[in-house]
C-alpha cells in the first residue's frame, strides 16, 4: 500500500503517570510535516546448546525518530525542548535545558485499491533533541533547506511504544488521533477543525 501524503503532526506533554497527557488547552500542532521515519531498536539474545539455538529473545529497547518539518517554530520548540528566551527575545539553548517527554502523532495518507486510506501513527513517549537548522548559499535554481528534528521514543507505563490504525474517512482518523491523547475537543474546536480539514482536502 503506497503512501502519498503526511500531515497532522500533533503532540502533548506526557504526565508524571507516564501514560496520560496534558490536554487542558488542546493538542499542540507542529506545522509543515514533510517526512517522519521511526526506527525500532531491540535487545536480542540467543541461548545455544547441543550445537543449536534453543531460545531466541528479542525485546524492544528504544526507538529513533527522524522528523522533517517545514517550520522550526521557535515558540513550539521552546516548550518541547525546555528552552528559554532572553529579555531581548533571543532563543537560548542551555546545558540545563530539560526537554519534555511528549506523545507524538501524525496521519499518513495511503492508496489502497484505488481509495484513500488514513493511517494514524502514535508514539506514546518521545523526547526530542535540540537542533539547529542548516543553510547554504543560493545557487542557480531555488532550493529549500528544511530542518531535520531527531528524538528517541520509549514504552509508556502500559508497555506500549507504538500504536496505529487505519480509517477510510479522514474525520474518523482525526477523532481517533484525539482519543489517543485522551482529548475531547469542545464544539468550538470541532467546528474549527472541520473547517481546517475541509480546506486541506479541497
């Protein structure tokens, strides 16, 4: 099943119970989803006896997440990375910054049997790393340089480290994405989201 799109980077701070999220003010959004690549890392071991393998164990250790994004919005990443601002408005990265554990989700658009399918992916516990956006000089043709954000993801208190589900209707995918964070939008937010979705689908 081929992927043809990616959008709806959503996140919320993880609570101290390691399984629920701070959603009183709604889900936070990162604008400009370009690509998102999770990589799973496992601890593996084998027990050999009598010249053969009699036990083979593979356990999840942690994951690496690489995220391409069009907008390295300082306000959003100040909160995620625990950065501060100087009185002059400088963005200051300090050795004492404390990046937050967050839940992170996106929605992938796929084609299956000629129909669009919307796959919600959810990582329950992620910690992003500080980053600096690269740049290069202007050439003979216009070329965009976009930020690459990296992080690591782990299991939560329930032992979950990745959850996904597919939907045929985009609005149902968005509703499910909200539910993964334990978030129920108000009617006002629901109307705003519907307007946003209609603009994205047109």
